[in-house]
C-alpha cells in the first residue's frame, strides 16, 4: 500500500513522537479532551433535564415532539456558521457544537425510556396517592437507569463528533485542527495520528462511563 495515501504504523508512531518533542501532542490532545468532556457532561445533564420537563407536561410533549424529531434529523454542522457568528470563533463555539449534537440524542433517548414505563405501575402509585414528583423519583428515573447509562455511552461518540466538527470549522488547536491541517498539506501521517488519538480519547471516556455502570450495578445488588 502506498504510504503516501495510507501512511503506516511506523510513520504514525514517528509523527506522534515528533508532536511530543515539539510540545504539540499533549496541548492538542488536552484541548480536544477538555472540550469533549465539557460538551458530554452538559449535553447529558441538559438532555436529562429536558426529558423530565417534556415528560412532566403532556402539552409540552405534544408541542416539542415534532421539533425534536426535525432537530435530530438535521445535520448539526449546518448550525456551525450561526454558532460562530453568535459565540465567536473559539473554544466556546466548539463546546456549543458538541452540546448541540449530544443534547438532542440524550433528550430523545431518555424521554423514550420515560414514556415506556409501565402505565399500570404509574396508576398503582397514583392510587396510593403519589404525586408527580414521587412518581418521577421513585419509579420513572429508577426504571430508566440503564437507559441513562446507555445514553451516556452514545453521547461519548456524539460529543466527540461535535467537537471535531467544530474544530474543523474554527479551531487553531486540537486534534481536529491537526487532521484538517494534515489533509491540506497532504501529510497523511498526521491525519492518521490524529484519528488514532481520537480513538484513545473515545476509549478512555467510554471506559469511565463503563466504570460508573459497574459501580452502580454493584451497589444496586
């Protein structure tokens, strides 16, 4: 295989060593990792909050449902220029992009879990005089812990997609910037090194979520 168009493991390793020697490796990895974690956390928290609000009110659910479907289907990169104009060309825009990508997925997944709770159990709680907060905290959320954890795992990838998309558009540092720069100057070694680093970041964040799942499972028993 022509190494010019595909690179090779040895050349990728040399590129990583070169980036480390020039103090570019950890700076760029740190920027992308931080943006991903922030987008991931805020996207998940807001997704859970939106799901609770929409579940709480049938009126809000009926009004918001078609808009959520459209937003989910719409390519989020289309909002890139608007976000850049509103928030400026910097880290803030990249985090907003990651949040935008992850929050819609989180809201839809968790809301679907909330809506699928056995209605007979809800009626049973109401018959014992439970109010909506008690139904939410004692039944709906506990019944959807596995759904929330699954959403966390999905949001790892979604947040990373949002960050890299944002870095493609506006960044002057980060792994996305390295990949774009490598493509522009035909340095496939740099592109492949960037992709490898993205894999490592995704594995680490996914591993952290898996540990949370294991801890919860242990205490749930």
